[in-house]
C-alpha cells in the first residue's frame, strides 16, 4: 500500500471550481494542501464556461488546468485519484482537534488536520434515447449557462416534473420559438395552459420516444406516434444527486430537496461558511448547493477555506499556549518559520 506524503493541514476532495478555489486560498495562507481529484468534472461535456467574470467563454478543461497551475504555484499539490472514504483520528496532543485519515481507491492513504469536500453532483437525466448523447451541447437545463447560445432557435422543453413549466417560461426569454413536450406528465391546469399560450409557447401532447440528431446536431423530437416535431435544442430537468460517499463515510447523509412537493435532488447540509455538522469537515460547491454555478462554486471554496483556516489558527494558538505554559519555545515565531520552510519550501515564505 503506497502513501502520499503525509501530514497535510488540509486535504481537498475534488478538484473542480470549489475545490481548487479553496485550495488556492489555503495555499496562499501558507497551509500544506493536497487536492485529490477523480477527473470527472460535471461540466466536462460543455464547450465553455459562462458567467465567470473575466473568464467568459473559457473551455472547462482550460479553466481547471489554470486553477491547478495556480494552486501549484503556491506550493499546493494536486494528484489524480478517487477518495472512497475518510475516518477521524485523534490529535497528537491535548490541544489538537480530531484529524482525518483519507483512503483512496488505489490503496493510497493520507492524513490531514481538516477536510474540504467538493465532490459536486451527478446529473441524472431522463431515460429518453438520444438525450444522454447530447447532454451539455444540444440538451440543456440552465438558461443562464446556455440560453445565449441557443437564442432565437427552436427550443423544446421536455416535461419531466412540475419544474418543467417554469423552464419553458425561462427559455422563452431567449427565444420566441419554444415548444413544451408534455411527455409523461399530466396535462397542465387551465391557468398554466393560459400562461403558455399567452407567451406563444406551443403545447405538444403525447409521449416522447427519442431525441433525433443528424450529424451530431439536434434536429427534432420523435413522439411515440411517429410524428417528429422540429427543434434545435432540448431542455430537460435532471435530478441533481450529490456525490456524497466521502461525507457518508464520516456519518453525514445527503438530504432530499423538494420544490412544490417534487424531489429535484439531494445535497449535504452545511452552514454559510461550508462547515458541516462533523467538526473539521467543510463542504463547498454542488455537493451542498445544487444551484451553484461555476463562479459561485469557486467563491464557496474561498469562503470555506477562510473559515477552515481560522479554525486551524485557533488550534495552532491552543498548541502555542500549551507550550508557553510549559515554559517551552516550541511555537516561537522563529521555530514555526523553520518548521514551515522545511515542510513547505522557501518559495511559500518569500524565498
């Protein structure tokens, strides 16, 4: 069994926007940081990241590569791997909080004083042939992520939940040619029919059999009846399921979230700083916020990192007080600097 260099201040599980955003702030705070990333970003199928101020239109892979390089430039480490579980371990001294041992799928393990979990979520798509193949390109769910790219096109909205009616009205902002496919949902009430009609949204009854694509471009929706209704993009409402295995191994369960009595996903509870109910464990990004976009997830990582670093400072101070009361200088400024430079390298300290 191999072991990554042990004894980090923080292990960050997940190397997307939230994880890298947190890791960057922690590395700049002169913490030893390891990011473990499975290489499965949620937005990988998308061509570009949008609404990220200063990086509008950047390909997702390019943004992540830049983030990894920035983390490394401050001494942080990023390794490929999948974290399968974590467990608490006792601190070395009376002043220490509980730390953690992290287990990777390939047998590696590493210890850390704190954890930041940013494992994201999985989009569970409707089981309609052709939908999964076009996900992130011709099949969309968020108008703020993709609305501009399909403006004025023929947009279909596949009804899969009560939320789908809201999606139809949302995408109507970007195009006057919106078709609402009733699929397997009950017919809308008279008031909702009127709202659709008032905005020129066409209601198409009948179950959808498949999404039709020609040369990798969406061209229409085929109904069970055989009729094909033209469209150039299809809007769906996935179920958002938190990737929470690591948090579950620590005793945290994901909670189903409802809107109007309909379950649209699951997430792990955390406070506004990202702190979970397990001391020493923070969460950031889509694993705790289903609606978070890339820029918001990066910001959440920064927020969690600041709170996490403050917690570590409290522990460092408790250690120093214990040593001070014993009449030792183990945590003097000079001694701490020597230890930090030995562990993290001179470049982390102005060298």
